[in-house]
């Protein structure tokens, strides 16, 4: 028993920081959803929008809900998907932690029962998953905005969502037992989540697709039944009670037959392969090299290997971005409810709060189509693009440290300046790839809808987004080189602080639009004003300054590349 408790506390300690970060992210997102509740009067405009059949594809039928309950039904499905994905990540990481940290040979040489080890990992992962589920549900019972959901219904939501999260844990642990790395397991697990979400949209599109609902765990979690009828959906608990044990038993069987030292199990997919980096070799997963999201980097392998290596490492991120783009552009655009409903929506939502920020303070009631598209697509670009810039800034200056491949890279016949230059252009290439996808989906969607009056300037605004996020990336990289010990954190704090300055300046002002200096860096890029004024020279020539800044910081990053560290670990990052 003493040995088992040691294993249990060891797993809890190893997973604590990672799990708490995800819990904080989930809690912050939930509180954000609650705090931007626009009020009962404004929600009446939302009711008309949600009656649109295209919109109900995402949420299903919401009955006669109104006010705070309707807002909860709008918000909670998004949070349940987030919790499902987090639980997959926690499950995969729980199985593969020792392999990922290269301590498996030492750890598994101890007299440890494979069964006890599995149970300890499972208990810890389930414990942290319950925490993540709790922080996304129970805040709805706190009077943050003066109104709450009933305690009994909140607890029922918690039970239902936790069961869904445990399905995610099972899926994550299966791929953890199957794959050799956490990133690979998370990739396959995320693909399952995306597939289930796609099937959910198909199931909601027509009552004839009932069979898809019966076999899709995402649809077993039914917030509508709980909040409107105070009951679980038919046979929901029974389905969860059957599926969860099956997944965990399958995981246990696979874990018993897994080579824990090498980190692979039977029939591993995909197999590992190598590609040449000048005189050395570096591992690259087949899923990264042959992915449909990164295939365009293959022609550059021999001449610019670090360009290709950087792009391959982004396969999972680019896959997620494609999913985001599909959700944001065609699905949101085709949900356009018509001019009258859009004007009502904009009139109710754009007067304050986060919606005012998304529209950059502009009153677009008289531009119903453009206002709806800006509100639902590229107006909130920082939600889905900013994490990429923050990650890229660190990867430019600290990829060897994170991947523990400095000994290999340092032995190659390549200068640090060449390496940094290749990575810099890889960031620009990825940005261009993402923007081109956005443009394609935007153009096809608007042509399909027959709404193209400002398409040209919308495309200009999207390509301007590329300059803005290149600016943030190279600003972060420059600070990372200038301040060796704390540069990465300092760069992130400056970017996040600039975002908070932008948010607070617009949210605190309801009668007028703050000046560009008051809005800060994020105010320099104003896609709404670019389209509205049909000019690139808006926001005090913000795009001009961002373009010059991008060039300056890219050159500075190149000149400071001699400070690149191969081996030294930056504990503060």
C-alpha cells in the first residue's frame, strides 16, 4: 500500500502544473463567457438569431429558453468541447509522461506492478479531469453578473459533463498506449474530437440523422434537457456507464502490452522516419512530414532543412487552425439570419462589453451583413491567432532547448543566423498559408451566399492580419534574445498586457472610440475600419507602423541570432 501511495503522489506531482494550467484556462474562459452576458433585454435579439436553422446546427433546439438560461445554453456546449479536448490531452499525457521525459528506463526498472502503475495514473488523470470539469460548470452558480443557474441543475451539468470528459480520458489513454510520444497521441486524439464534432453538426442538421446522435458521445451531453426539463437526456447515463469502462479496459489491455521503455506498443502508427539535415539526422514524425497541412514544406527539405523542420512541427497546430477556419468562416457566414435580424442583433450586442471590442467600437447597425460577419469571424482574430504568435516567438529562439536536440543541431554545419533566418521565413510561410485558407473559405462562402459587396477589402484586411501577427512574433523573439533569462516570459507579458490594454480601453468607453495610443499595439490593426473605410491607411496609419516594425524586429532577431542557445535550459520559460 505504501508503494502504491508513493506512485499516486508521484503521478499527482508530475501532472500538477500542467493540469492546473489547463484548469485556469478553462476557469478563465468560463468566467469570460459569464461576464459578457449582455442582459435579458439584449438576449431577446439573440432569440431570433438562434431560431435560424443554420444556427441550430451548432446548438440543436433550444426550446423556449430566454435570458441567462439561453446564454448558458449558448456557452456551455463550447465549454464541453473544450473540456473533452483537455481530457484527451490529460489522458495521453498521463500514460506517456515518463517516455516523453526520457525517464522511463529508470522508472520502470523499479519493482513496480504494471497494474498498480496504470491504476495510479488513471486515478490522477481522473482527479484532474474532474477539477477541469468542475471549474467550467460551478461558476454558473456564482452571482458574477447578478443572476445564476439553479444549484441542482448546475450539479446535473457537472455530472453529465464529467462523464463526457471521462470518455475523453479513455480516448486519450488509448492513443497514449498506442503512440510513442505525447504530441502524436494528442494529434490522433484531437482528430477523433474533430471527427465527433463534425458528426455532431451533421446530426443537428436534420432530424433524420438520429442514428448519429445515438453513437456520438458529444451529443450524449445534453445541456438543454438539464436546464429546460431538469432531467438527463434519454439513456444518457446508461451509454456513458457502458462506454467508459470499455475504453478504460481496452486502455489497460494495451498498457499491459506496451513497451514502456521504448515508448511504443504493437502496430504503432505512424512509423517513425528520418530526413537528412546536412550532415546529421533529426527525427521527424511521418504524420508531420506527410501531413496534408505541411506537405508544401517538403520541397525545401534539402536546401532549407530547418524551414521544413519548423513547419513539420506545426502539423497539429495547422490542423486545428483549419478546423477553426471552417467553423469561423463558412459555417458562421451561412448562418447569416438576414438584414433585419442582424440589425436587431447588432443593436442589442454592440453597445458595450466584449462585443464592442470585437467591432472595434464601431456602430455597424446600418451595415447588417458586414457587421454580422465582423462580429462572428475576423473581428475577434486575437482569440484564435494570438496563441500562435506567442508559441512561434518562443520556438524561434528556444526550439533546441524545448526539444532537447541542441547536441544534434550544434554538431551540424550550419550557422545560427542561417537557422534563425529559416525559422523566421517558416513563420511567414505558415502565416501566409493560414491567411490563404481564410481567403479561400471567405470567398467561396460569400459567393455561395451571394454577398460580395466588400469581399475585396475583407481580403485586404485578412492579409493585413499576417503583418500584425508577424510583428508580434518577431517582437517576442527579439525580446527573447535581448533578455536571456526572462526574455520569453517578458515578451509574452508585453503582448498579453497590450491585449488587456486594448480590451479595457474599448470596454470602459461606451460613448466614443478611444484614441489609437489608448488602444495600444492591438489598436494599430483594425480590420473592421479597413473594410468600413475601404482604406489601408486607417487607425493613424497603423498598418504602416506595423509593417515597419515587423521588418525592424525581423532584422533585429537575425542580428541577435548569435545569442541562440542549444543546450542551456531556461527554467523561467
